[in-house]
C-alpha cells in the first residue's frame, strides 16, 4: 500500500471539472499537470519576492488580499513576482471572484501555457471545496476482506475466516431492514480522523451466497437495501467457538483493529450452533449506540454487583 500512496495524484483536469472552473489560460495539455498534496498555497511570501522555497505541487489560490497587494506594483514588478508562482512546480492558479484580471499574470501564463482558472465564488468557499476534494482523492486507502453493513445508521464491518457465514449473515440483516455497503472486499479510505468505506466498482450492490451465486440486493430487496458509501464505526469479528477461549465478559469492546493508522473498536463474537447471529449483531450495535450516549450495561452491572457485595458485608 505504501507504494500506491506515493503515486497518488490528482490531475488539474479533475479539479477543473469538479469545481466547474472557467479556464482563462493554458491549453488541453496543460491540464495534465498534477497535485500530490491535499493543501493549497496562498503565496504571500512569493509575491513579496521571497525565492528560497516553493510549496511543491500545491494549487495556488489568489483572492482579495493578493489582488490588493499586487495592485501596488507596476507591471514589470508584477511580472517578476508572478514568475515565481507559474513555474513547473505549481499545478495551476485559481482566481476567486475578488481577484480581478491582471494583464501581467495572464500574459505570462499564456507565454508559458500555464493553466489559470476563475472560480465564481468567495475565496473561503474555494478553499473549503478544493481542500475537501483533494483530501478525499489523495487520502490513504487500502482494501479489506469482510462485509460492510449500515446497521441502525452505524457502519459495521463484519470480518472472519472464509466460509464462516458473513455473506449469509449480511443477507439476513438486509432482510431485517439494514443496508449493504460491500460484500467480500471493502475499499477503505482514511479522511482526517474517519475511515470511509465502499465497494469496489465491480462489486457494488452485489452479494455472493453459497449455493445461490451472485445476487443484486437492490433488485431483490429494493433501493433501500444498499448504501454506496459509509463511515466505519466499529468492527465485529466472527470466530468459531472454542471452549478454551478466554474473553473479558464485562469488557467486550476493549479491543481495537488498526486501520490506516486509526484504532477502530472491535467486538469478537464466538459462533455456536443455534445462535441467531443477526439478532446478536443488532444487539451489539444497539449496545454500541447506548455506550456513545453514556450508558454502559456492563458498567451498570458491575456497580450493582459491588453494591450488593457491600450490602451483604454491612449486614454481617
């Protein structure tokens, strides 16, 4: 995965299409420049003539402050300063609605075949839209094996060895009104402090059931049975029950799975014959939701137990 992350890039053409930008300079070939960092550059130091460093492969945004600053200089000085931010290290320049056209900048860009765009909106809107887009496109990603479900509005990844019954469990949960996100392989992406999940394009809406084959859950259960993308909240690991297994019965959610550098709460559920797993999964998710609201049945039980012991001790 590390090598894939090093090669991640977003082409200027994608930025133009996503933000619906008006192209002022540069031809079609200039749109093949790329971005490798999910940040932007507001070039205060460069426009003041500082040449010692450059933010490699960062999109330059020019707004009100930059326009007012550069308007103080004559055209030759402007051209010298703009020379710095139209080099081969800069993917493109985006002007917000408050940066008026400057002949020195546009003429220099035409000579270099450098892409400059116009954004019809405020500078802060441009920054939010662009950084959000780049953060998602350049975010660390991987794929995992399991079933991803949305249960009571929470993203739950069900993992376990092949043949343990994950897909059959997913089918039962869908039949009970929950939503499938991905079966067998789950694409995971880290965006800031969250993990986003979705199915690979070829597997979207598909569920494989042994003895039946591939089924399209939206055709059988309707559009409400499938969710295109979901945040991962916790992991449920299915294991075959073994009498030698040791578990902390009063602290079942004290384990974690590290996914792309983030620790995600994990619950291990041992499987035995006769268990209605879908009901158990629903109960686990409900317990998780209650814990987020500050209620923990395990802690409540321990308090009752200690209180009972204290009462017995006082009565002796």
